[in-house]
C-alpha cells in the first residue's frame, strides 16, 4: 500500500482568520493563497462569500474545488494568475514566498481586507519550517502592508502547537468617492 501524505490545509480554520473575518464586507470575494484543501475557502463560502483558492497541488485543488473556484498554479515558478484582479479579502496562512508578497498585497481591493498568518523567525528553535527563507523577520509583515491600515498585528510565540508566528489583519483604504459635488464647510452663526 502506498503511503499518502495528508493534504495541507485540512482541519479547522485558523483562529486568527475566524477572529478577524467580521472585517469583510458581506459581498466580499475572497482569495485564499496556497489554499491547500480549502479549509478557509469552506469557512468563507459557508458565510456566503464567493471564494477562489490557488494552490499548485492537484489533490489540494480537487478538494478545494468543493467550496469555490480552485486555480492550479505554481505561483513560485510561474506568473501570478490574478494580475490586475482584486478581491474583497485575501487570506494567507502558513505560506511565505517573498517574491509574491507585493502581488498578494496588491490583490486587496479598496476597502478590502488582508488576513495573513505565517511562521516567523524563532520557529527554527521549536520545529519546522526552520529555514530563514520561510520565516518572516521582525516587522517584515508590517513593512509589506505599509499602504494598508493595520487593524491587528502580532509577532510572537504560540504554545499549542509550539510555533513563532507573525499575523496581521489590515484594510486597504476605500477608493475616494467620485462624482459627488464638493461642499463648502458650514459657517458658524
């Protein structure tokens, strides 16, 4: 019998994602980057959101496709499949590929939300991932979100399971309203 590795992204959604999911507009579209089998896609689809996930694993995409649109793409070695598109929310957990960080942040629509949680420096002392390539440096996630309004940010150690993480909930400012006449300020009596 062939051993089959379990699909990543199975199980309950991240507590961080659940905690900050109220920030999404009711009609927000959601992009789940490196979605695995779609645990976050399932969470948001269950709340009425149209969801899209991207992953390079055919098995993961097959599972994630039960919850929304699953796009198979290797975003580390190929083009960003969402060039020019924006979403009401972009969700990333347990994934870091620095060359794509700008694309991920740019995919957040005006008024949209970025919910990001992944491993941070220090994790090499408690387990995997342990390579610096896959661990955020202090303040790195904050720096990547400099154009967004940070609602919540954490950088530290979590005991169960033991890991160092950085996580952020951030909102892109809404687009200015156009087509409305400018109004003069009211004058006092």
